[in-house]
């Protein structure tokens, strides 16, 4: 009986999930067009609020019990790079719901083939990276770094793919160039439990999920040795906090 209820709930949830994605897309397009006429500051704020409200509604619909800590570590302004572990797809929803700044995703190019989601990534200031093409990947990182230099914030998951709840995968050093090229602070982001929300069993589960932001790490004035050590430093911090959650 419980499984029948979970299956029913999952079908209803994803029906409304995709309907909502499609229905609010015109608003995103309108805001993007408005931003081209000198209203970018206003449209950015509206996009952030709308994305956060939508994401929190999605979380409510799953019944996930989310605990958030460390928001005081997020600088309110200035270029910034969030670097987090990546258990599952739900991480994107968590980021939209709880990061109190507008930010863009560095997303794998496969997202380009997901209808509607691809457009939202672009509207929110995201970039697509081809992990198999070094030159294209470098170009995407450089574009992201340029945006950060101009005061924007970006988020990247340096594992390169979802760990699917299996702890942490090794961090890829190239992802950290996003911050070092911009000489911007990194805010490590620890996520635990997100894989169980809908991917683990293919059903919506009201599970506990934890999200924690750690103290910023400055990357300006790092020498070559410091840049080389940075990926392992951040990976260790996230791993140790993940183990404590």
C-alpha cells in the first residue's frame, strides 16, 4: 500500500514539476528581454526571487526535510565561486532555493539537450562545458571567470558528475580555475542526502537533506604552489564536513 502511495505521489509531483517549468518560462524570457533595455539589476533580482520561490515549492512538494547552515559565510556582494560536492540532481534545486544571491551554473553540455531546463540554465546566467573538449572547456571556464570578475557569482561541481550518494568523487583541478582566474573567493558547499530525494529509488521520498556553506577561501595572490594545492584543500574540507553531517 505504501509503495502505491509513493508511486502515485511521484507521478503527481513530476507532472506538476514539468508543468511549472514550462509555465514560468515565458516570464524568464520576458525578464531577459527587459534586461537588454537597461533593467538588468531589476530583472536579476526578480529572477532570483522567482527561482528561489519555485525551488522551495519543489522542495515542499517532495517533503524533503532540508537543514541549512553557514549562510553567514556567503559574501553579500562581489565576485564569488561556490564549489560543492554533487550527490544528485536535486542539488540544483537546493542551490536555487537557499543561495541568497543570483548565480550561474557551470553545467555539462548534455543539459543542452534537456528541453526547457536548458533555457533556464541560460536565463539564470549559466554556461555549458564540454568535458571531452579541452579547448571548449577552457573557453567556458574563462567566460565564467570573466563574469565573476565583474561581480557575479557562479557555482561548479568539480567532481564532474553526480556521485549518486556514494560519498565524494575525486575533484578535478581544472574546475578551480574558475575562481583562480578571477582571483575570487571560494565558498565550499557541502550537500548530503540529496540523491535519496528522487533518484535512489526512482520515487519521491521525504528524506532529510543537509546543506552547509563553509568559510570562504581567498584565491587572490595565490602563487603557483598555492593554486596547485587548492583543489585538494577544498576537497578535504568538504569531505571532512560531509563525514560529520
